[in-house]
C-alpha cells in the first residue's frame, strides 16, 4: 500500500484526490494547505484522517511514501525539494517550476536520491496523443515536414467560464505580481509538452507574446499585465517547422486543443475538443494522389496518476517525469527570451 499526501487543496487537488483515491494500491493519509478552512473541508470531503497547515510538520510527523504537489506554481520547487530531501516520491502539477534553473535542480536532486517523479501534463491522458506519438516514432507518416498546433480558450471574451473581472481564480492568471506567466505559462506549457512529445524536441523558438487592452489595467490587488496570447514559430531537431499558438480571446472555443502533423508519407490530426480517443490519419500509397482520411479509435492508456504509481511499484521511471518537466520549462524560458529579444533563440 502506497501512503500518499496531497499538498495544496485548491480546485485541481480534487482531481488528484479522486484519481489517487480510486486506486486500490494507494491510501491518501494526509493533506496540507496554508488555508485552514480549505484543508479541513478537503479532508472531510475525501475522508482523509490527517490535515495540516504546515508542510514541514506534515512531512516530519506522518509516515509517507509519496506526495502529490498541487500548490501554486511558484511553490512547486520549494515544496517538491522538501519532499525529495526526505526520500519521498513526487508527483507535481505543471509547470514543474517557474524557471529552468529550479526545474533542473529538482531533477538533479530526485535523480541523486533515486526518487520516482511525475508531472501532471494531463493531455497525455488522451489515448489519441499516445497513439500519435507511437505512429510518428514508428515512421508511419514518414519524415515530418510541417506542424500546426493551437490551444484556444474564450474566457476573456465571453462569460462561458464565468466573470474573470470578479473572480480571483481568473484574475491571478492575468497578474505577474501573483506569479502568473500568463497564457504561455498556464496553457502554453500543455501544448508545448504535447507537441514535443508527439513530434520531437524543439531546436529553435521565435515567440511573440501579447497583452491586450481589457479596458482596465488593474482590479483591486491584481495588475493585469500577464500575456493573454502567444504565437511561436518552432524549428524541430528532426528538421520540421511549425507554428504553436494560444489565446484566451478565442470566442467560440471553450477549451480547444488541436494538433496537425504533416509528413512526406501521410498526416495526422488530433482535436481534443471533440475526442480524447479518436485520431484522423491520412497515409499510405493509396493516398498519394488523394485526400482520404481515416478516423481511428485509439486503445485506452494509463492516466498520469496511474503511470506514477506504477513507476513506484516497479521502481522503473515512466514518463512524463521531472526530466520532461524541465525540458518544457526550458521551452518556456526560451520563449520569454525570444519575445524580449525579438528574434529566434536556440533551445
């Protein structure tokens, strides 16, 4: 039985509690949050016996095998390092850290102590993403030529998600003072991971960030200065080129991720807004002079939570690990640098 604690009990922690709590080999024995009412309510909701408002006290007083870190982005590094130094396996929300330096230190410390790690790049849960990675690695659509990816949300231009002007859970995402790296850091991290996992590693990035006028520059304590849209041109190590873009002004798109990959022997298309299980493929000699697409239902795959627990049980590191998290953090850092310098930047 793997004894696990959840650190951070905000909205996303509910997904961690439900997923880990549904596994017969896992027992959630503690939770921690700096907000006493929130952590008490969370513990009661999920029948967790021990709750704390001090992470050091929890780590030193409860016998644990692993922790799930669901704190604010800026404290992923600090909390994860505390757990690693106590010999605990760590599953961390994305992004792994707020900069590559901290992410690499987390990776080094985990490797030095033979700690199993995981990063919750949740769109790797999609069967079609795992299937696309597999067939591209097998060369089934040939040499990759061109890539197009987008992640679109509409909550700045509509009320589909709620009113961002009055809700702190939206407002902090618009404020660098509240440790937000904007659209790039919040949802760009997902699409950077998905694209690099399916297609291959980035070699160079040319990124443009934009913060649009919202009619107001500040709401209470929140200064609205974080980026709301980005467009990145990418050169891949395998020779392909592509565009990756994201915006929270995308009217009509609640939460839409699309990836198209074109090779010299075929192409694939993933649309996670429509399905996590279906992929469209155009390939084979019969398609040389045609445009015939086939829709395939992909086999079920383990979730990120299941991969992490299985890694602990088998003592064999699965992906995505802190290594993947650090790589994506490097892409983010280089994107901010590219925007600042207004030029291509080598990764």
